[in-house]
């Protein structure tokens, strides 16, 4: 089962929920593979809480075009094909812009003179390690790089069939989020009862429903604000799976890199129950 933890905005407690659930399940569901995949590649921070021992690190690259000027006759076929203008005909010269390339390879296929060959560009790194019963992986985007989805897909490709995979998705509702949650069995949306939280939750919910993935809501800092977030969830038939109140002890634990369920063990049952609710909803959706 793949469970993605997502949010419409940053700072809602998404990573807190992801690492806490991973810790509890790794200790309470023996005999099953438990993975935590940090797909928030622009600022991965799950490792700060689980402190894994890293066992491998490898670059993740994207194929990009290279032009053989001696072969190229500036016919413009590659320019007409590329929707992202990563390759463009300027006058009688074909120019490449690797940072815009999505690596589809179409330009190489349409070139009548075989003047385009494949080069590569490093997007970031993929690190893998372990902490107790948790198999951990993260992607770290290269500084200045804008193409996050291919790196996220490389992290997601590590998901092991038959086990439990928890994905810490990027915040927001853009392409990186879709790359992270696509193919999940369930998405946990983490929000807070503030106007910004409600606004961005609505966007995130619309995105997840367009992908056809069942979802539920975790309300963090649940005892602040007003009742509009709960009214929204009720109106949208979005099940509230867990509420975490504002608690200085939780904030202090987060600030020092300590997981909620380690600092406050009484919360272990709540996160175990969160998984049980998710499992029940997934099984109900699958039917007999």
C-alpha cells in the first residue's frame, strides 16, 4: 500500500505526520516492508527526524540533446516538435536550452540527418539508507535546478510492491506534487484551520480528486481558528482521520529534530489508528 502525505501549502505538519506514522508502523507491523520516501526534493527534511544510516548515493540525470553542427542543416523539424522550446531554430542555427528539456527524446527521432545525439544533465541525487525497520530514500534537487518531477519519479520508483510505503510529498498542487502522489492508494491531506489552510486545502483536494485517488484529512493545530475547515470537510465528504491540537511540546520536539511519537509516546495509538482508518477506507473502495 502506498500512502502519500500531502498538503496544499508548506508548514502544516506534513512531515510530522509522515515520519510519525512510519515510526509507529515500523514497530507495530512486523514482517512487512516499511518504506519512507521523502519526495520533497527541494527541501527534504525527513532524515532529520529518523536519522538513517545512508548506504548509497547516486546521481539522477535527464537525457538532453546535443547538436552535431557538421550534420545539422537547420531544417527546423526539432524546433517544430519541441513544445517546451528546449531546442530552437534561431536564424540558421539550432540552439539547445537543457534546463527546459523534459527528456522525451523526440528531437532525436524527427531529425532527418541524425544530427542530434543524447547527452545528460544531472538533476540531483538519490540517497538510500535504513533506520531500524524503516527503509528510507530521499531525493535532493541540485541547487538552481527547476526540473523536480523526474527526480521525484526516481524516488517513487523505489516503492516495493506488497509492503507499506509512506511518501512525504512536496507542498502545493503543481507538477512535483502530482509526480509524488500519482499511483498512490491513498492521500492524507494535512491542513490547519486558518484561511490560508482552507484555501490551499480546497486546491489540494481538487487535485487529488482529479487523479482519482481516495483521500482523508488530518487537521493540525486543530484547536485554533474557527470551524470553517470542518464545515468544508463535511460538505465535501472528506473524512477527518485525525486531529492534532496546538501543543508547545510538539513544537519543541519538532524544533529539536525529535519525532512527535518519540517525545510524546501517548500519540502512538493515534497514528496506529490513523493507518487502520486508511486501510479500512482503501479496502472499502476496492470492494469484495
